[in-house]
C-alpha cells in the first residue's frame, strides 16, 4: 500500500485544487471549502481503485505537511507586520487581550456549567470556546488583504496574548485530568518562560537587525532559501520544547525578519510555500473531522457558537474602541479571531485522554467546523454588521469609515 503514498497525496492535492477553483469562482476565501472537502472524504469512504479516499496510509504525511502550512502562514504574517507597531500598542494589546480572554473564558465556564459538565469538563469546554485558530486568522488576513489595516496589530497582539494564556491554561487542565500533573509553581514558571521567550524576540527585532542584515546578505538564491527555512523550522521546533506553540514561534521569527532589509526578498520566496502547504493544513484539518459522529452534539455546538460570536463581538468592540479604532475596525477585531481550530481540538483530545465526558470531542469538532466556516463570513462582512449594530443601538448616524475592508 505504501507504493500508493504519492498517489494518495496527489489525490488530496487534486481535491484541494478543486476546492480552491470553486472558491475562486464564488469569490470567497478558500478555507471552508478546503475543510468541507476534507470532511467529505476520509475513513467513512471506500477506496476507488488504487486511490484510498480514506487517506489512511498518507494521513501522517498530510498532517505533517499541514503543520508546515501553519508555520508558513504565521511566518508570512509576521513578515507583513512590524515589531515597532506592536510595541507602540503594547498597553492597548495587553488590555485588549485581557478583555478578550476574560469575556470568552468566563462565558465558556458559564456555558460548561449550564450544560451540566463536571468541574474538569467545564474547564475543558471553556478552553475549547476561548482559544482562536492562529492558522485561520492568518489565512483570512492574507486572503482579505488586511495585514496592513490598523486593527491588525490588535489582532496579532491578542493571538500572542492567547498563547501566554494557553501555556498556563494547558498546565492547569493537565494537572486536573492527567496523573503526571505539575504544581502551581510549575505553572507560574511556565508562564514566565513563555513571556520571557516572546520578549526575547522583540528585543532581537529591535537590536539585532544590523547583524541579521549582514547574515542574510547572501547572493545565492539556493543558500538564502536554506538559511531562512532552517531558521524557521528550528525556531518553531525549539518553541515547542518551551511549550510555546510552534506557530507562534514562526510568527515571532517573521516579526524579527520584518525589521531587516531582506523582508521583501523573504516574502516573495515564502508566498508559494504559504499557499501550497496552507491549503494542505485546512484539508487535513477537515479530514480529522468525522461527519458521522457529530449528530449528538448539534444543539450543544450551536449554542456555544452563538455565545462565542456574541462574546467576540463585545470583546472586539471594547478592545478596539479602547485602542482608538473605529466601530468597523473594532468589530473586525472580534470577528477575525472568532474562528476556532487546532487549539480547540488539542484541548478536546486532552479531555478525552483524561476520561472526561464522551460528548466533548464531537462537540469540539462540530463547534470548530461551524466557526471555521462562519468566521470568514463574519470577517468579510464586519463593516456591514458594525453599521447595523450602530444603527440599532445609537440614534446618531455612524460616521463614514474606510479603515478596514
């Protein structure tokens, strides 16, 4: 069967290409189409000749290639941005991230309690409904050409703030559901390590640009690719050893390289890899969702989706307005990070490993699926939604706004 490994990967690419063509015809982001086509195939389908539509033999390599796609997506997003902008907005980002986590995590705890879960289950559900998908957020910002918009620095700041929260949260949840749990002191130390690691990259970006300019002054295109990609994969992998998400490691390295004079050269080099491997991530993500096992969690997932959309809108408006953004840009903050994805699935897997309620995994899968489709829709229409909300809650006509779009 291993003789057909390349054929299976080729079949996956054909399906992804078909999804991308359909998305292009409909002039919509490709994300939901890739996820849905991934769900449509999988273990529940038989083989057709030599092609196994269950992708059982190629599943590991597709998952790995998808992980590579996330790295390129976040690395590119970091290249498009500026550490200086993030530092200047530090206070607003800390407040915005605190508001975002506070509102969504509190609503998640309340939802888990009302749904009848035990304490550990409540904590797991709250994590599933709080952490947004870095990969989907990055892809939407690229697809909608919003990486230069004023609200994007708040969005990126909240993503990094979430990662600090995630390090603490996963330590606590692991302590509750797994036997090899850590102590409170371990959790505090882990949080400080993550914070210090992130700050190290900010310092490197501000102080190390002259050295990096010399190191990256490489004429050979082949050598330049090897040096940049070696740095990307090593930093991402090393980040994981410190319990910093590998995607955040890629984002941080992109922010560092964005301060060098080689930024545009790196961007041009990365774009084809970003698009190719990014498509495989969303396809493999859909492949991990079994549509036949989602029925029992439908109402629970729909209720959680409604609560998450509400919480994100409120958090985005509070964080954005505090940072001086318009209503439209503030709504865009909340809706851009409403999508849930890889981190929610990780939390659900941890809950399953700890023997928590059996409904948590199908709930998480359906919840993630709905928001991964709804998120891009809400993000694209954030301006219209904010205008409707302004007209509904204010007697004053909202001012014309062209900050985002």
